[in-house]
């Protein structure tokens, strides 16, 4: 995952530079977009259960706030680095811009191994982080959220510590909170659901009948599981293959979501799933090359590269994962007529519902789940078409189309503010 951030940053840099050239951007705008506006490095002494004090290091990067308060997750990871956090903060800037929510991009992290820490130690670390950066974040400046190895419980402790600093409750200073503390309905499946709305729009443009479409999904975590459930529920498409880190399973008759989920919960993997004759094992590599209409990478970065891009026959690649396709593969897929829905558009449903959480916190009134879905649909559909229009106008691949939309929006905000 840390590597994923770095890969992403390289892609961001290459693509942003190319987008700047295509759009004939003012060099000052381009220069400003190369740098984070602010970075915080904090040192956190934490009392451990054995009575010793351990010193942790944390970061928060506020990459660009021209369009609004910076927004982005907070990662707890032993290999965390400022470079990764910075790259991911830049990525959040493009993601919030492409879905046109009034937020900028940020990211944070603490170097730690949460798997080796007790709940008490994690709570003290979370509170120490907020005491260190609490004066520089908030609902009008910078709003963290869960990310790698951080949870709704951690968000709740952080919200509580922040309330102690301010002297009153400020639920909108962080998102991904538990529902009783001001979380939003619909956050759980928001990433996959947002991706579904973009798949629906792409299918309309390409003339694909989703009710008769076949789907393969790589990865069976939060993004992949909900993708399986929703693609069947919303469109009636047939999911013929799914996989996780241990391998995958294929059935031309289609894989039932409830049965596969039950198997995954009992056996810990989908790779050994058996239901009827005709169910076959597939490797993760084979899954990507299956003859399906829609391929959904929902696991890791760097899965589609120059080594396999020419073998991908899907009509749509919907990137729920971050960075699953390398830049070289992007070009090959584009030439072969594969429609890639780029990651920072396809998986922006999560941050969009996080933004809805902030809005609900601000007016202290909470929406029904149907309202969340309807508003998410409108945001994702509008974003998809803005990107599709840019692809037509500039005659570029889909990822470049998305960069052009994002960079133009951030550049416009910086110009209106008089920064450039
Ligand atoms: P997760 O940890 O819940 O699940 C990851 C899944 O990928 C697991 O099923 C794991 O077994 C599988 N996996 C690991 N290695 C694999 C391999 N080599 N081949 C196939 N599968 C493999 O993670 P998630 O939250 O579902 O995130 C998946 C991707 O989606 C990541 O790239 C993440 O950055 C991206 N994403 C997630 C969200 C979200 O809200 N969850 C939002 C934006 C982007």
C-alpha cells in the first residue's frame, strides 16, 4: 500500500505535467500544484501498557485548499513516509475536484504498527496526535478520515480529544465516525456504489446492456465485496469471477453474492469456493484476462501493466482500487478501445459521502439512506460526464480527461482567489 502511494505520485506527476501542457496552463499554476501548501511533522510521546514511553512520529499534509478545507485519510502504518503521505494528499486534491465537492486535498499518517498495539495504546496515540495537530485542523481547515488501519473507533477518540481542546463538540472536524456520533448512513458501501454509478454511465455511452453483462472482480475486501453485491442488485449483471490474495474462482453461470460471502466468512478466502459443477479455480493473473464485459480491479496497485494490458478484453475497466493500471498499460488499453474509468473518479464515492457527513454535521440534521444514495448518484454521474466531455474535447485517454477536469477546477479556484 505504501508503494501504491509512490506509484500514484509518479503517475500524478507525469499526468499533471501532461495535463498542464495540454491545457496550456500558466507556469505559476503548474508550479503551485507541484507543492503541498503546508506540512506538519509531529513527535508523539505515548505511555505504553508496560509503563515505558514510546516516541512516535506523525505527519499531516495539507496539499491544496484553494477549493475548500483539505480532506483526506489518516493512515497508521509501520512503513509510513512523508513522501507517501504527500503523494496521497496530492491525489486527494484531484479526487475532491473531479467530483466537484468544495474541499481540497490532504492526508496524514503515523509510523506505528497497530497490529502490535493494545486498544489503550492506540487510544493514547490517537489522542496524542490530535493534541499535536489539533490547532491546525478542523471543520473549516482540514478534515481527517479513516484510511489504512484506522477505524471509526479511532475517529471517535480523535473527535473527543478535539472537543476537549475546543471546549465543545465539533463532529464535523473528522469523518468516518460511528453512526451514533454523527457518522453518515451509506458510508460503508459508498466507494463501490459510487463506482457503480460511473459503470452505469459508461455502459450507456458504449451501448452495453448491463442486465446481460458479465463481470470479474479482483479483490474481496470492502470495495470488492460491495461491488459484487451492488453490480448484481442494481444492474442484474452476472459476476462470473472473484478473487482475493489467496486466488480466485470462476463460474460461467454466475457467482451468488450471499453464498460467496458466507464462504469467505467461514473459510477466510473465496479461492476455495465450491457450489456446483463448473466452478473452477482461477489465478489473479487469469482473472484479469477473462472474457468479460466489465473488469473491476478492487485490490492492489500495479495489476495491469505492459505485460498483460494487450490481453485484457473487457470493454470497461472500473478502477475501484487506487493505481491498478500503470501509465504504459493505460496507453495500450486506450489504443485497444478499452474504456478505463480512472481510479480517482471511479472510487471517489467514499470521499463524497464523507463530505455528506460533514454537511450533515454542520446543520445537525441527518439524512435517510435513500437521500445519501440519490445525492451520491448525482455527484458521480455529473463527474463522469464532465470527464467524458473533456475526453472528447481534448481527444485524450480517460485518465487524462479526469486530470484535465480536476486541474482546471483547482486552477480556476486559485486564479479567482488571486493567487496566480
Ligand atoms: P481491503 O483491505 O478491505 O481489501 C483488499 C482485498 O484485496 C482483500 O480481499 C485482499 O485479499 C485482496 N488482495 C490482496 N492482495 C491481492 C492480490 N494479489 N490479488 C487479489 N486480491 C488481493 O481494502 P479495500 O478497502 O477494499 O481497498 C481495495 C482498494 O480500493 C485499494 O486500492 C484501496 O486504496 C481502494 N479504495 C478503497 C476505498 C474504500 O473506501 N474502502 C476508497 C478508495 C479506494
